C-alpha cells in the first residue's frame, strides 16, 4: 500500500495503535478526530518514538454531517489517498429485564 491513509477515531487506543503501526511502516497518516487537542497529544507520543513519521491531523466528527462534508471536501485536495480505516468503538449495554 502506498499513499496517504486516513484513520478515523485515531485519538483512541485502537486508532493510536493503527497510526503507530502504519507510521512505523513508512505510511503517511491523516488522523481524523473530533478532538484535535487529544489527537495532538497522541501524535506527539508517536512522533517522540518515530521522529520521521508523517502524521497530520484532521477535524472529523462522525456525528455531524456538516463536519463529515467539510472533511470530505478537504480530502479532495489531498492526492494519493489510498485507504480509509475506521477505528471507532461502539458500546453496547444490555438493558435490564
């Protein structure tokens, strides 16, 4: 795989692991996150371990169609997009009864 990889939910544990693995493999990664402050901390940890990593941040809140539209519009200017990886978690809680 070559080109840029977009990872949603990249500031969570699974997302961070995916970003780290892909960056270690030399991939260019765009972390798509709704909380850029949290994403910046994750990026800093990865860059501390992998200083040559090419990791950028993008604002994306999958609960907001306006955010999704803006994010997709920003992708149109990125050449070489090769993969979109979703690393978000769904939580299920059984209801009593």
